[in-house]
């Protein structure tokens, strides 16, 4: 079983601060996705990265895929209370269709 | 409205009483999958299906069954539920056979097995 470890598990910051969430594995993934989940709902896709070294930006969110395609990071600039939620990374294994999720980072942004 | 629906949303049952959680998508997606979510463990894949009549085990398939007789439906069956199957369950679907496609998740089913 391929594992994805996320850190930190919990993060509580003030509005306006920057933060980075990490997603690490000893395995290579074909692609990696980041999802955001709010209480009582299913996860919603934020981004997919497929190329080693790839960087994608989504407004104040910056996603990076490691050169070796084993790790990824999510950086949020000037966090806002609306960014509060559970952030999950998910990797595609060598078996198409089989996916592995990290254990999540719970982010709380205080106004 | 494009969506993934699950029923029931909440279920309390007793050990050993067979149950089925239904999942349906109206987006003509080929790929469907079931996950369970437990505190501190993220989402763990139970079963997935790349197409009709094709199903494969995920990381935690023990105690679960699935079927994919139609493209739109992917029911999860617990033949003899046990308390360790108490969890929040999510069904997801995706257009692409190649996993890099976006997975659309249902609203979740919270199951309690007493």
C-alpha cells in the first residue's frame, strides 16, 4: 500500500498569515491532486499536478509537485477565514484507478 | 444538475444486519469509487470500478462488496456489518479512465453499527 503523509495535521493561524502544507511519500505517483473538504460535505478538487517540478497557481494558492513525483506542497498566501477546511492530497498509484489519500490537514483561519 | 447522490445519508444498524448504500451519478462517468473516512486517517479506498462489470479492490475491501451492472449505479453492500465499519462513507465518480481526472464526491453516508 502506498502511503501519503501530510503535515501538519492541524494548523490554526490568523487571517493574513501565510502557510504551507506538505504531502510526502516514499512512492512515485503518476499524478497528485489536492482537495478541500468542508464539514458535512464531500471533498472538492482544487488542482491536479502531473509533471515533476510542476507549479500551479490558483489565486492565493500555489501548488508544487516534487521533481521526483513523490511529494507535493500547498502554499496559501494571506489566508482568509474562507480558507478554513480540511485539505487532502491524493495520489494516483501505478495501478490506474487505485488512489491513495493523505490523512488530511485541518486548517483554521481566525478573523 | 450534475451530481453524485448517496442514500441513505444517515444509517444506524446492528451487527450482522445486511445493508446496502446506494450511489448514483448522472454525468455518464466511467469511473466510480467508494471510500471510507475515519478521524485522522483521511479517505481510504474500499473498491473502485473502471467501467461496467469491472470492479477492483482498494486498500480496505474486507467486509464489503460492490457491483457495477449499470454505468450510473455503484452500490456498496455490507453483508454482515460489524462495529469497526462505523464510519463516514463517500462515493465518487470521474469521467476519465485515467485517474488524473477530477473525482466528484457524493455528500456522504454516516453509518453507525451497534
